[in-house]
C-alpha cells in the first residue's frame, strides 16, 4: 500500500512525460489545466473514490488513503494482455494503453524514471 498522493504524483509525471508531448495546441493547455485541477482537488477525489462500493469491498484504498497499487498494477497488466485498454481523455481524445504504458505509469508512481 502506498499513499494516495504518491499515486497522484506518479500519474501526473506519467501524463507530463508520456501524454502531453503528444498533444498539440489548445488541447495541451486544456489537459494541463485539467490535471492541475485534479491534483488540487485530490483530497475530495480520494473521498469520492473511497465511497465507491466495489472499492470498499475489495479494499483498494484504506482508511488512511493508502492505495493497493500492486493489486491495481497486476489487474491492469492482465487486462492489457487480453487487449489494450482505451479511454477518452477530455481535450486529448482516445488514448490507448498497452503493456509498456502500464509499466511506465507504474514506474512513475513508484518514483522511478523510465
């Protein structure tokens, strides 16, 4: 289990290093603003995440706002081994994550560089 803030900081580094360089123009500004807002509202977001019943049931986040990053990492690796995971990010569009992306994000979260 690692502190929620460590997860937020790692995901922020991942986005800064891996996603933002691929975004151009006003979209880059929009993503930067969105990211800054999410970081600023981190305490509120973690409380909303903890309120999700399945999160409580599985114990992904504990009462001290620590995240079971190993459980999340292993599950994401399983998911992308079947097929890449795609999502739409506001201001960016469709983003697809594969094995390498999951490893890079995990490395950023754990404090390492890739």
